[in-house]
C-alpha cells in the first residue's frame, strides 16, 4: 500500500523540519510504500521512500512578494500531484510549512477521498498574531480561521507535538478529540551525558564559568532581546559567559546589539555546520530557548530534544503550560522563566552559577529523559499505527 508525505523541506535540506520529516518518511516506509512530495531542490529519488520533487525556487526572506509566489507555485504543484496520484486508501500526511500548504493538500485529499492528516508544528493565524505580524481582527486572520474550520472538518487526524496545542484546537468544531494524536519529537543525537571538554573549540571560557548558550533559528516568535538584556545585567558576573549563535531576523538583532554594546561576557558564533552540531551543543553548560509571550500551544521548539540529549539542562522562556515548560518542570530537566522577563532570566542564571550540583542533577535528568521517553522508535511506531488506522477506517463500509 502507499502513503503520501507532503513537505516543502526534505533531505538534502538541513533544516530541522527536513530532518524530522525525512525520518517520519523512513519510519512510515517500514510498513508502506511511501511517496514524498517535496519542494527541496535535489531531493528527487527512487526507492522507498520515493521522492517526487515539485520544481520550485527560494527567494530571499526579504523578497516577500517573490516568496509568496514561490510558495503558491509549490502548493499548486502539490495539489496537482496529489489529485493525480492519491487514492481512497492512501493516507496523506502534510506539515504546516509553508502555512498555505495544508489547505492545498487537504483539498486534494478530499477530492480523491483520501484520509488526510496534518502534522501540526505551528498553528496559524495564532502564531502570526502572537508575533504581531497580523492583527487579531484583521481580514487575513479571519480568512485563515475560516479555512481552518473547513480543513479541520475534512482532516481525519491531527498530529500535535505538544500537549498544549490541544487547547487552541478546541476552538475548531472539526478538531474533535478523537482526531488529535500526540506524537512528540525526539533527538537526532544519541542521548547521553557528555562531560564538559575544556578543549572544545567552541567553548569560550574554559570550565571555570557557567557557559549559557543560545542556538537555532531566531524568528518572529522568539525573543533574543531578553537574552541580551540578561547578558547585559550579568556583565559584571565573573562566573557567567554567554555563547550565542543562530540565524534569522533575531540573530541579526543580536549581532547589531553586541556590535553596539561590546559586552565582555558575550561570544557570538555564526551558524555551525551540522557536522559540528554535537560539539557545539556540548560547549555550553545550559541552554536558553527564548519564546515571546503568548506562544503556548502555538509553536514547539524541535531544538529542545537535542539540547536535552547532550545532557544539558534548558532554561525556557515559556508559559508554564507550554509543552516544553511542562517537560522541563515535570522531569526537572531545566528551568521555566516568564517570557520577556530579563530580570528573572538573569536571576535564574545567577543561581545556576552558584549551584553547580543542581545543574549536574538537571543535566543527568535531561539525558535520561531523552533516553527513556522521547525516541525515534516510539514516534515511528505511533506514525505507523496511525497510518494503519486511517487505512482500515477508510476500508470499513459505513453501517
């Protein structure tokens, strides 16, 4: 039997979305013939999973009109490919990147009578509203909400990677509890406690200081300004140093801020290659994931799993009911700080520097958590069970 997975990002693309969607396709392929419909250049290949590449292009992020046209072109290609290939008993999985993609894939699945599943990484328009990109009462927000109502009615399942997402989905009549499946992410690095290596070329301050790291995409939903404000507040703290890296609009703001302030306790590192990722992640003692206020249930950080897998606790700027906040609190694998509160963040870091024994306990808990609870095997099993359930339900005649 065949299953379809629709994603703009797939190998050889190196984004986190690509890494996880490639793994999901490989896991589904253990039970089914899988066809991936991809927008990544150079991704086409035969085999299982097979990859059907939709010709597309990637304009610069600042070229908003060209990016919108490229997104629309890819979505139209997906609509055509799925309408031609999908069948009544072929599950269709689609991810929320780009945000228009699920509507086109769901439409194609509906036209063909195929069961469609949304893999929900980011919820729109909620994330756009929280990032102040659109107004809550704008026509854009109202249009997306209407599209969501239709889409959730058509979908046969919704995969959430955070329990907090269920609260937002409850506003949609079509997103009934029986459709929602919680399948969390996992680490792409082998879980295990890694000791601090004083010779690590990324570690700026030896082993006599608490090195606080920041890494990954810093987009509109993130708040690097609070991290820099905490670094400024701790500039006279001799036992704390900040190791900051990343990309995206927030990273450029950090670079500009450090160029102006020249804080002695801050080291900036450009985005590291994937081959250096593990070495880089072990260069810090604790890591920060800085979300803006109001992001609970809207976006979940895939980077969290690799950070914990290296045995590094995480400070999350997060509401207490957000999935990443729940994980850290329930398993004592880090700290939860009120979003956009630089004073509380600075105090949390200050206390961590004073209590290395507590940091060591949270480090062990972090590695153990990823080893025991959040694995690719368990996620793969869940996706295969879901695909089989959808196919069987489609074959069962109505009473």
